[in-house]
């Protein structure tokens, strides 16, 4: 027998050979195609013998065992010395001396270099390796390969990780053939010679492959890479697993052209697996196997037992007379099983089904809250924990769930309060103090992390600003110095040298200024302002720092991801951009409207101002003064005659507030309202990052807003229904539905392919 049973799976791991065992000169041996093991039992009078007394030397074709300073053992050890029948691999061989009963047993396992059976242990006559030792010259006589030199082998078994990864199936397997008659089915896997030789440098050929067989399932794989099998699937009909055989054979390479001719003298090494059909299945099969689709993915294939478990289901019990409590109990048992095996998502599905029958069960809410915590859905965990607490306010575990959820949401104070409430109800439990301490420690680590990230952002932005300023300063200095040198009559070489020195001085000056600026900037805390002006600041309407103003940059590095669409109410915390153009102003925007605040010098009133706004420009100044307060060209067009256009002076403050309509043609022609947000106010400002502003749709024309609200409500309703439906399904049910949808699409487009589904397996069983 070359295989063994493990549960319902028959496993092939060794290649059997003949003779498989025997005895020669008092030495017992066992062998397969990859290894041969020799055993010699010493007499009882040598029971005190130890491994240190023996010296074992081995080369590719010879074994020598002798005892140092023990000539009395020579007669016993003579049977373990001689030329071996075949070549062996010293790096994969080992020996031990162990006590079995009252006798010492010498065991040596030799790894064969060639995948074949030995007819005997020892080579009769002169070994051909000895003949090669005679050389015609001193130089040829001295040449020996490393494996031909007798070398000491240390006692002890080779310790290595079982089934370590050796090679990928994509590199080793070159082709696949199959065939059958009424009695047997055969698979033949052709192997790439170069890849096989490389794999055999690490392990024996006999240790590369593995085969698992069940009554109707087959899996062929490379050991150490079981989740990426060479072949795996459901057989057409039943076989006799313990009659399965495998062997390494030589076979002609598959035909490579339309002529049907095989290249002459081209044979591949192949792994051949032979399956014996069951008595009732001894006939021609329309096809041998339905291959599992997961075979094509790396590290995705399940164990062979799982294939059978998914295809065979026990009949469901009759639940028509069950009470809600009984139905909930069944779903709770399934959920508990999923929870124990870390299947958090499926556990949520089953707890939800149980709650649909007994919605007032506080334990179900508590358990589902624990699952949500594992899934890091802390908002849902908090809702379940609060529901649990409302159903049973005196249960301390409910407050533990509330604390866990708040901690996951980084609501530190609420989490500590919940744990303290639980401690009040269960003062003898020391775990409450641990949870409080854990929460406080996590808060400290999180706050330190946030401070460090803000600091790193400031440093990165300052470095970017320094690099760009240095390049500009060097370029301008080189041009200016070179022009002045040429005008002064200097040669081109002299002008070039002076220009380089000027660039170096400019660089030095920029770095000195940057060092001074960095010294101030790095002292800024989260709620303080920078001493030096920056290209722009992200602030709230009142001028305080906005939550998005952690760092300053002239590259617009404020990418926040997708733009948030507000269509039910205006954004509660829309940022304002503060800049100088040339004097200070702040601006913000919605989808259709711009809002500005301009800071004015001391004036008597509106009669001292000159405000000029066109579709593309704006200028605000004072009467009789040619220097503007604010002047610039808009990045896009505005409508100076729009219905929202207005400006006024804030009482008791030197501030002008202005509202401008964006160009109506842009508003009506856009394909997405998110594109209506301007990246900057004036065309020479620094561009801002995407997602900084929220899209305020409430300032759109009423009919556009109502249309968007209707479409959004319809989309939200469809998404909610689909989300609720999917939440009530297990991952297996979702996979089954996805497979059916793909199969419908394949059929609709006439594609001859199907994804394996439970429905197909049932149809196949029915047809059989």
C-alpha cells in the first residue's frame, strides 16, 4: 500500500516499490522510490553502546560504519559497510542509535539520488565509481566531486519544516493529459525538466507531490503549496479511493502542431495518477471531472473535505410548528459556532435572524455588538449595546459592550464613563479597572500619534517649500549675476563662475530664512496660529483654525478623497480660505455661490469704497487711492448681475462681506455638482486639494435641487433595500447568488462557461 486513510480522505505521499522490504546480512531494510532505511539490532551485551562510539561516513555510493577505539565491534559493524546498490544524497540522509527494549538499534535512512527501486542494498562486484578513480595523469587522479569524498555524518534525524514550499505549480507543470476505459481513469501531468531539476536540488522527487482522494473528489498538489493545487474538482462518478495509484513515468510530449506528430525522441517526466472506478461506475464517463473554479486562484483552494461538505447537506428539519424561541435558539447556536471560529460576519447574520424572532433578547443584542466590535463597525456595536442596556439596565455586561464601542470610536470619555458604571454595578470584578486603564493608555497613544502626524506634515510642507524656493532663488540669482558680469566686460567663463557663486549665496540665504521660519512653525500647537504668513490658511468663518488646517503647503496637498454632497442642509463646518491679494480676505463657496470677507483699513463708511466686479475680475479699493485692497482675476466666471449678488459693511467692524453668483451656464451644464467647486478664487492663487470643500447643493436653483433630492432618495432606498437583503445572507448564500447571476450573464451572451453553484450540483445529482 502506498497510501493511508485520514478520516474520509485517502492520501498518497510515498511511491511504493518492489521489493518494499527485506533482510540482507542481518540488516533489515524498507524502501520506497525515494528512500531506503536500514536497521541493525546489536546483541544484548552491547546495550551500553552510544552514538559517540560510532563513526559513520558516507559518500554518494559507499557507506562505512566503524567504532573508534573499539576493535571488538568490527565484526558486528562489518555488515553495515560496503558499496551501495545505487547513488544516495548525503545532504538528505541521517542516522540514529536508539534503545528499543533491551537492545540498541542502529537506523540509517538514505535518500536515493534516482527515483527507482533497489533490487538489493549492496552492489555486487566492483562499483563503477571505483573504476573512475584510475587516472592517466596526476591531475586527473586528483579530481573528485564533493559527493565522492567520504565525509562524517553526525547522529540525529534531519529536522526540517514539514512540507516546506519548494516550487510553484506554474513553473513545474507543463501539460495535462487524461484518459479512461471502463475500469480506470488516468491523469498524467507533464513536468518541465529544468524546473524539476531545480526542485530536486532541495528535496527528493518523491517528496514534491501529494494526492488526496475521496469517493468522488480528487486533489493533486505540490507539497507545501496545498492551497494552489495542480488539479482539484469533483469526479463524474464514484471511485475506490484505496485502489488509487501514482507513479513517475516517462511519456511522449503532447503534440505541438496540427500535424498530430510528436517531436522525435522527446519524452517528459510525468506524474501519473490512476483511479479505479467503483463497481457501479465501471462504464465510460462523459467527462472525468468538473474542476473547481478556485484552482485558478493562488492560495484560494479549500481542503478536499470542504468540497464534499459543501456539496452534501443534511435535510432540513420541519420547522413549521416551531415557536419563535425555538427558531431563535437554532439561529443562536449557528451564530455561536461562527463566533467561536472567528466567522464574525456570518455570526452577525445568524444573530440578526434570531433577533427577528425574539427582538427583546438582550443577550442576542450583546453578542451581536461583540461581533460588530470584531468587525470594527463600532457605530453598530454601540447601537446594539445601548439596546441591550435599555432591555436590562442592571446587567453589567451591557456597560462593558458600550465601553468597547465608545473606545473603538475613540470617544474616550464616554468609554471610561461606561466602564465606571459597570464597575459600580459589579465592584468585585477587577477587570473593570483594567479596561479603564487600557482606555486611558489608548487615548494617550492616539493623542501622541496625532501630534506626531501633524508635526510630520508641517515638516514635509516646510521641506517642499524650501526646495522650490531654493530652485527659484538659484535660477534668478544666476541669471542676474551673469547679466551684470557680461555688462561689466567679463568673459563667459568668468561670468559663469560668478553666476555659480551667486546661486550658492542665494541658496545659503534661502536656507537661513527657512531655518528661522521652521523654528517658529514647529512650535505651533493645534489651536495656535503661525507667526509668519503662509500662502493660505484653512480657517473657520470666525478666523479660528479649521480641523483641516493641520498643515500648510503651496502644493495643494489637501486631498480628502470624495467630495461630500450636502443636499438636505448646508454644511455645518464649511472651511474658509484666508489669503492676501494683496490685503487679507477670506472666501468660501457652495455649488452656485461664492462668499467673501474683505478686511478693510479704517474708513468712514461705504462712500469711501470703490467696488468693481465683472464676469472675470474684481477690484476693491478706497476713493482717491490707486493701491487696491483686493484685486484679481477669477479662476472661473461669475455673474455680476445674479440674484444673490450683494455686498455690505459689517457694523462696528472694518469688514466687507460679499456674495457672488457663479456663472449660471456652468451650473446648468455640469455633469456632476462636485465639479462646480472652484480649486481657487483667483487664477494666480495656489490650487487647493480635492475634497477640501463640501458641495453645498442647497444654494442651487430650486428645481435642480428638487430633482437631485428625488434621484438621491430613490437611489438611497434601493441601496438600503439591497444592503438589508445582503445583511440577512451568509457569505455562502451571497457566493451562490453571485454564481447564479454570472451564469445568467454567460448564458445571455452565449459564453460556454459556468461558475460552479449548488444549483448545478443538484442538477447533476438528479441527472445521475
